[in-house]
C-alpha cells in the first residue's frame, strides 16, 4: 500500500511516494513532468534492472537517457559535465525535466546538474537504494565531491517529487542494504527515541528484508527528515543535526579514497566516534553510547575508524567540512538517545582521544 508524505516548503512543497510496485504506476511520474522533454540519468548497475520500466512510463515524451559508471568515485565534476554535454547535444530547454534513477550518487549529481543547467530545471528523484530512499533523495541537497573534501561543491535544489519503490530494495546486495541501515539508525539517535526502541526490536527483520519492516522504516525515516527540512531547508540550524556522524564519515571517505567505504559504512563508524566523544564531553551516559554502538554492530556495520588514517591526518580531513564556521569545526553530539546538539565548544584533546579510541586495532 502506497504512503504519501509531503515535504512542506510552501510553493515548493513536494510529495514523497513510498510503497511497493510504484515503478509500474506511470501517473506518479508523469504528473510532475511539465513539458515533453525528459532525460533519465542512471548508472550501469541500475539501468538493466529498472530503466525500461521508467521509459515505459514516459511514452509520449521526448525522452533521452544517460547511463553513467557506477560508484562514488564518479561523483565528480568530470561526470557532471557529461550530463551537461548530453543535455546540450539533445538541445533540451528550460522546460526539460531530469530524472535521477539510482542511488545517492546518481541523485546528488543529477540534482546538481538540474540546479545548474540553464540556471535551474526541474528534476525528479527515483531512489533505488535504501540509503537514497531514507536520506539523500529527500531535502534538496545536491552536489559532487572534490579530491580535498566530500560534497564540497553543490547547491540546494528541491525535486518535484520522490518515488521510493520499496520493491527496488530486493535487488540490493547485502552491503548496500546495510549502508542504508546506518542512516535509518541515525534518525533514531538524533530525533526519534521511540523509533530507536523499535529498531532495537526489529533490526534483524530489516536485515532479513522483511517487506513490512522495511516499508515502515523508510516511511518513518522520511517523515523524520521531512519534518526537519520543513523548518530548516538550508541548514541554518536544526538541519545540521542530520549530519550526525558525517564529519567523521566524510573524513573516512576522502582519506580512504571515494568508493573504498560506502557512505553508510563511513557514517556508521562516524556515529560511533561521535557517541564516544559525547560521553567524553559529559553529554551522554556511557550506557546510552553502548546501546547506540551495539545497534550499529547488530546491523552489520563498521564500528571502528580505519587504521589506515592516522589521527593527525584524520583531524586534517575533518577540518575540510561544510560545518566549519569562522575556522572552528562544529560537530553533532548526543545528549541522549533521541536528542542531539550542534557543538563547536568541544575539547580538541577529547576529540583526539575519541579518534584514537575508536580506531581499528
């Protein structure tokens, strides 16, 4: 059964459709395409699985496709230029709609292309990974990576809609599924303590891909994120909480090389480090941190920072972060399970201690 949520942003509000079999419902897609021009951007992994279904829904439109290589290492300016090249070669105008069919990389880079092409054209998100369905497809953050820092080049550009077909999760490999669980756990930790309790009881059902549990987790996560985005679209305040574990995680992704760790894996280890620092700062009870780390471990995710990045290098990588203000790093820390805070007043020595404590032995 389909559920529809709304990201409330005034005249730019848009629906999130969640449920099984949604790729077989062309009206969900076509009602949000304003002209006859559409371009589907996908990758080599997703195209054989779902591209034909989307193209069937677009009969009657002038539709072009662009199939990109799969992987975080292709979320860069060179690949972005390929999208512009395809749009210009097809002579698409300002009425064209871009459709992102794939995971977080495809959603981010296609959304950024839409934000830039002719100073902004519409786009639609069709996320096919768990991580994209619960996080990156919602909220309008788009962008690409730079060798010195993840997601440092981008724009806020909201989609016209998000179509999250939960049947697409059946084709995910286990590693990608686990990566998505990291972002789901994040919501329970930062803003939804009741959801965290549910996750403690149901994490095994999610890992086993039980459809009812997955649909509930996707809906609950999207509801939590939509509520935050509605009050802080451009991350001036509360939305920064959604970055819990991400400053550590982005340092891992950049330091290890994009694609070596999946985003959700890096965020999982980063959340464990952030929980450790929260305890050292006197904000979080040790038992609460233990519960958080235990749930992340039960999801089959990394709970240690990679030994390959020494502490000094790790701190340098963390300093190249979008949350740095006036030269000071801000981190998201936990006060309790379900409550987080943005802190720029942590003790740097304790941060170093947390990195050392959470590194692989």
